[in-house]
C-alpha cells in the first residue's frame, strides 16, 4: 500500500481506546463491529447493511463467517500500524487491514491518535494479499468491496 500518511506513529500500536470500540458504518451501509473479549483481544465482525454476516469462501470449499474474527496489530512496510483481520486461511491470507485515520482540513491523511475526537476518526480498510489470492481473481474478499471509510455509528450521517 502506498503511504498516505503525513504523520506517523512513533511506536507500534497494541490497543485502541475503548471509545473506538463498537459499531462503524461505511457509506454503502456495511457494518463493522469492533469488540474486546475478556482476554482483551480485539474481535471484528463485518455485516451487510441489514446486519447479516458475510460468508467467506476458503480454499477446499471451506467457509467461514465474517463474525468474531480475531484482530491483531501489525505494521505495513512504512511502519504504519493497522488492525489486521485474517479474511482467509490463517497464514495464507488475504487479510482485511483497518487503518485508523484522520482527514485533515487540507485533505491530507494522518494516523489517528488516542486523544483524537471520535467524530474525526475514520477506519480505512485495505486488502492485504496472501497466497490465497493466487487462486482467486476477487482476492477472496468480494464482500469487502468497494473499500469505503467507516465512521463511528453515532457519527455516520
């Protein structure tokens, strides 16, 4: 992914503020639900606009739902942290990568910081390729397209 950020985080992200948990919606109506389990792991569910989970088609005709997918923080080649969700088979990809961003007044983008106001934060999804995409033209994640920014539910108007 081409670097789109003017300001980088100086340290790897390991968690997000509690305020960032909950329902996020993109302009197509797709719903992203970020939760924290009792072990403080982040889980992500992706639903369509009526709240139904998508079904991911995996290799070997296996399937899994886009429900309670484990998220872990990683960094891209530029050191930008994102929340990575395994959208395919573990270790094979593809992955659904969620960047927490702020769009500045001049339309530049920077990574969101813990003290940024929730109304300004967006989640920008990206698809990380893996071995899985070698067999699928749709990268194995047709449910993720079009890639649209998510806004926190109370702020998604």
